[in-house]
C-alpha cells in the first residue's frame, strides 16, 4: 500500500486549459498502460505492476464488486461501470505529481485518445491479454474528486469540451479475462 499522497495546490482553470493541445495529441489506436490501481478498501489505493482482470469481478482485489450503485435498480455493482480508465495526459494536467494520480479513483491510467469519436461505446480495447469493452455510462466524477483536485478541475472535466474529450475518463467492462501490466500496449481490438 502506498501512503497517502501529499496535498497539492489545485490548478486553476486557465492552467488546465493550457494542457488541451497535449491531450489532443494522445495516440488514437495504440497507446500505453501507464498505471494500474486497485482499491482494496474504501479510501485506499494500491498501485500495481500487473493486474488480473476478470469478466465477473473486474480487477482482482478491487472493491468494485462490493460497491452499491445508484444506477442499478437493486443497488448492486453496475456491470457497465466495472472499470474506469482515465487519460494520463488529462490527469497529468490536473496533477503533475504522479503520486497523487491514484486519488482519482480510476483503475487504469492510459495514454490513449479516449474521446467518444475515437472509442465510442462498444469499442473493444486490448491491453495485455485482457479485452475491455467501452460502455455508454458517463464518468463525471464526484465530491471526492473536487476535494482532491479542486473545483476548477471538476469544472474543466465536465465542461462541454471536457465531456467531448472524456477528460474525466470512461467506463468499461471486462469481456475477456486476463492480465495487464504497466507498459503494455492498449489498442483497439
């Protein structure tokens, strides 16, 4: 387990907007898995060199399988919200300190164009031996995101351009179980 990341000064909206040209240069077809993070218990993040992903349970050891969801009729974990992916160029703009990235709560941090135009719902992404399917669920962040990265970061990721670019990331589900390692290629299958 990693110790809690230090508090950081939150970036202003103008600083965040300055990162857009770099974000828009993310690879479209073949990117890289830069970070895998498991959430073994609430408020705990565990960076991994390798993650085992399962069709039924998501990332092995992650709490997704135990989390109630307001988007399901019976409050069970939403199958289309099993895995969250965020673009490293976006999280780097939000927090240049990589030790703070896991606080975002995403399991996969990738250098890949995550826009709707590039990876619409139904797109298959292969990373290592795992195949993920992008789902149609919106990933908009929560109050914890504001606490950790600031109001301007939340405004930026949920602005019209931020939504178009999926700056807060995307949801996916595992459609073929397997293993993914940091440094693996993530590509459209």
